[in-house]
């Protein structure tokens, strides 16, 4: 277990590709951008041509449009190949115009110009549910290691629903941070109708239905469609149960503060920062909802990549054994910070199978992007995952090479871990720092970044120090919509390590 003295706020970041060395204003002062007067008109941005009345809605119709039946990666490839590095997709009924960017320098320009209060282009369905359907509630406020042994079958393989087991762990973890509460997700034989399991299913339903609601005309604002009803039920159930735990945590917190002085939990810090308890409740709720599938899928994707790259898994095991000679040795933040190959494996997994394929920004003011004018209230899609898989940015991008994230070549220093040959291959080209941004950048960087990194580090240490992970069923199939999600059964073969 991670030692009790650990404090998340003081832990070093595990991902430091780009440092915030200058403010957005300082950057703009030092960089020559095209002025609004000298920029080309918005209408000249290349992209699919709209039809009368239906605009570009036909682009998403199977067998008719260019983007029908394609996931985000395939859509990105189609748009870039036909129209270039900046593409406009406009005139879709009920939707903002959208600009797609396939150039890291343009992506950096958006991040640098977004100002202190950027618009993340939030989900319309979620906004509608909170501000219209459930405004009464929101009021305008926007032990896995043990389970692995238990879950193995006679072939030492995980069950087909192993992804659900990872989600149970991630929900339990985020509840401990957000609420200082144990939900009981890791209990053996968790019943299908138990609160924790139904909360996990509710989160999954919210993401699944959102993909449909957000990518099609928003008729659900007028008619309560079956998809909208499923989304609303899932959202309301998770909100109801999470709110119950939040209130329990607040009552327990008040009693504890009366008895003794203790380090405040995240919920307590939120309450101290805002006089309105509802704000703290909504923020804790968002942390829990956002921290289940995102972290769970990240762990699953990393396990898969390491299982398909046994040599890299062995490199990582040797590093873990170096810092934890005995399996039950204490894990500390200091040890995690020194595990360079673990951090490299995590970054490479996020590059190849990052769970957020895109980032979105809504323009809050008129700006220029590249040589074009882009008016406010236009959404800009930053296509990070697509760019991460191009050889022009990362040599042999289809290969899992953690060495591309190491600062020094393996073998150049005593005790260094990794392949010097792969280091040379991967570092023959220096990637633009804004190609791979799994947590975003700037004022709206992922609020759970540090906790997610620490969660992933701890669970990978516990698993890979104790077990060898294999996957013997070919290639896992992934769906790539709002989240990159493994769809194949994750029947990992897990064998004990005796050393």
C-alpha cells in the first residue's frame, strides 16, 4: 500500500513534457501571429460543402457521406487527406461549426490563445440535463491485487468482464480521494444490483449515450428519445447515489473536525474554498463520474500494450524489482518519481492508446488560427491521438517504444534500463511538444491529472511486480468515439512471479 503520509497535492507530476514557462499573454507578445485584418476569411477554410437545408448532415449517413460509419481516427484520416491540416465542418443543424486541426503548431496556437477561462466545448446533453431537466439539484452549478488472485480461472486467465473489475477499482479509488469513503466495490462476488456496480454501469451508459446524442442532430431537446431517456436515467442514478455519499462524508467530516485536527480531504478543501456546499458536491460528483472509465480504460490499455510487448514488460519488471526488492516493500512517492521506465511506459501507452482521442475548445472570442479568421462560438477539435500515430511525429509510431520518453540513452549510465537501439530509433526525430497532450494544457488541463497518474503508477507497480501479464487472443478491438475503449474481452493470462 502507498504509505499513509502521502499527500497528493505535494506529489511531483509524472508527466512533464511541456513546462508552463510563460503565460499565454507573454507567448503572444513574443510570437508573430497573423492579425485579424491580414488573415484569410473564415469561409475560405477548406472542408466538405454543405447541401441546401440539411447542410453537412449527410456526411454522417452510412453509404452516402464521407464520414459515415467511421470512428474518430478514420474520420480524421479522411478529412486531413482530402482537405489538409485545417478543416471546417459546418452547417450541421443544431450544432456549432467545427474546425479540425491536424498540425501541432496550430494546436499550440489554440491553447496559447484560449485565455484564462477557456470553453471546453462541453457536452450539450450534459448541460441540458443539469441546467434544464435537473436544475432543482444542480442549481446552476456547473485492492485490485487481491482480486486478481480471486478472479483467475483454471488457465490463469482473467474473466471476459475484467474491464468491469478495473472499473470497480477505479471507482473505489476516486471515492477515497473525493469523499474519503469506501464504497465496497472490491468486495468479492459484488452483486449485479449493488449500488457500486450500478454506479459503474450508469457511468458507462452516460458515455455511451453521449456519443450518440452529441454526434447527431439534437432532437432530444424537443422529443424525449429512447437514447435521451437512457442517458437521463443513468445520469440521475449516479447523481442520486453519489450525492448520498457526499452528504454522509460531509456529516462525518464535521464530527471529525470537532474532535481533532487532521489533514483535510479533497471534499473538505472544496468546501473551504467555496461557501456554497452545492459547488463542492457538484465538483466531487464530477470527479467521481470522470474518474471511473477514464482511469480504468487507461490501465486496461497499458496492460494490453505491455502484454503484447514482453521485452518491455521485462525491462519494467527489473526496474520495479530494483526499487521493491521484496514484493511487499512499501511504495512511496519518492520511489515512484525515480521509476523512469515506469513513467516512460505510461507516457507511451497514452501516446498509442490514449483514452481521449481529441480535445475540444469553443472559441470565446474572434481569433486567427494559422492564416485564417475563426469567429467566436466555433468549436475547434484538437486531434491529438491521430497525430500521435503518425511516423512524421514519432518514428515507428505503430511500435510500443517507451524509450522515446527517456531523457538519457539506456546503457550510457550504470543501472539504466531499456533498449539503447530503440532509444536511437525513437529519438531520430524530436516531436513537437503539442502532439501528445493526454491531459490537455493550460487553465483547463485535466483536474484529475496528478491523481490519475498516481493511480495508474500504483496499480501497475502492484500488478507487474507480482505477476507476468500475457494476452493470447490476437489483437484487441477498440472503439474510438469520445473515449478509446477496448471492446474485446480482456482475458489476460496472469502468472505469479517467484522472484
